[in-house]
C-alpha cells in the first residue's frame, strides 16, 4: 500500500459501495475532485460526519494503478452549510457542483478551495435573492481561473462602462446596446436582467432592490453558463441549478 496523504476536503456526495462501505466524492484543497473508498465506514461513528458540504481533514492512502483513494481517517472541521432554507442549500450545492465540474490546475486549487469555503459559509445566511450570490461566485471563479467575465466591457467593440444589453450566442461575451443591434446570433436581456448584471460584482449591496423571477434566472443562467462553456470548452449542466429554478417556480406559484 502506498503512503498516506493528509488533506482538507469538502464532501460533495456519497454513494453506497457495499453493505458497509461508501465511495466519498470530495473536492480536496490539494487534489481537486477525487473519489475515496471508505471501507466499513457505514458501521463506524464517524459515518455521520460525511454529510454533503461538510469539511473534513482526511487521511488517505494514495490510489494504486489509477484506482480510488482509500480512506484511513477523517476529522470533521465544520458543517459549511447548516441551514434549513431550501434555496440557500440549493445555491450552496450549486457552487460546490460548479467547482467540481471545472478543470482546475494544481496551482489554482488552494485559491479556488478557499473561495468555495468562503462562499459556502456566506451563502447559508443570505436572506433573499440567494441566487444572485451564486452568480457573483461564478464571476469570481472566472477571475481566479484567469478568464474574467467583464460585465461592463462590450465583448465586440470593447467599449467600457456599459450596461450589458445582451450576449453573443457563440461565446457568451456581453454586448452593449449598439452592438446588440448590429451582429447576428445574439440574445438580449430584459431590463431587470440588465440592471442586475450591471450591479452583479457588488450585488451584496443591492440584494434588497431586486426580485429574481424564474424567467430572469433562466436568462442570466443561460448567459453565464454559455460564457463558461466557451471558456472551458465543455458542456456544463448542474443538477443543483435545476433545483434552484424549481424552487423559484414554486415560490412564484405560491405567491399568485
């Protein structure tokens, strides 16, 4: 058996491997997204620590010939999203799921891990429009990974200080109002989405000024994920984001 590794990691999910064993899917500060085989863990007291989005300090055996890491021990550090609010929980899981879906270099892992921990600790206490905090997290991820989404710069004419009026279908670049009417294959934003996107970098100061509907969420999600997919050359679909949209629709239907 190979040597041991000690690493902080956030539990993304677990799957049953056998009557007494689990596979732990986690995002590690040192290793990125990994799978850990925990033999016999379901019969041990520390099994209760392996809840989604808990942070643990794991001691692992290195994998052999491309297999999974093997669990040696794990100490609970903190419960990052202990909340009864369904929307806050879904937005927290969206952030973790997003990070797990991206390709992150070893040099970037610690910064992305710290950013995720900060986001998870913050988002559980947001009182309204939590989805906007997830969108701001997406912006910060693009900056940390060296592909910043500049919302106030037109991706076509490069004019600065704009209010984004829409985006290019091909690459997700934001467009000013003039360029939106001059090029093909574009999507325009509603007035509410334009205003929110302009304020998104500092959205924590404006949360009380917006009411995010499911239709607005769909148009902003379409824009941000199109940009990410273009930059990372892969399709990104997050189950947790679909849950967020379902919660928004239920809330709207309950208010009507």
